[in-house]
């Protein structure tokens, strides 16, 4: 199966929350499945309000393009041509042990650098989980 389970997204979200706490920021965290459907959303107390669905758009973009949103800054010209393209750092694909994309995590709530650090922590924790099986 190439879709993220609730157990797997829980691993990613908890790791992202730990990293958020470690660096002293509050975040909005969205996780989508491999078809870019929202599977989970977590908003930390006192996090910036995610009124534009930025965390969701980052996750959907990372999933659709199969790459970190911080790596697609040069594709900003495509923004008007593609739905839900968000080229701000903070979106990271979630992959299983075979490298299949099973979803993505998107984070919003601080600087784009911190957004990416927190999202990557979630993705890295999930990959470590798969490698330990």
C-alpha cells in the first residue's frame, strides 16, 4: 500500500512537534495522503493562524511534485499555471522504505527556514521508522 497510515502520520507529526518545541516556535502542521487529501491538521496553541491554508498547500505541492518545496523556488513562474503550487519552504514529501511517496507534510508558522526544519524533522523521523522495520 502506498498511502500513509494514521500510525505513520502520527510519527511524522510528533517528530515535527518535538522539533518545533526544540527550536522554540509554534507551528501549523498538515499531512496529506499520496492523493493530496488532508489526513491530519495540527495547530499548536499560539501558532500564527493559518488562514490561507499555507501548511496544506505546502504539503500538497510537495506531494504533487515529489520534492521539497524549498527546492522549487525556481519554479515560481509556474504558479499561475498549476493549482496549489506553493514554493515557500516547509513542504516535504513523506516516503516509505522503497522511496514511494505516501504523502507529504506541510508546516507554516515561523520563518520559512524554520518551517522547513520542522517539516524535514517529521519526514526524517518517518523514514527512520521505516528503516528500522
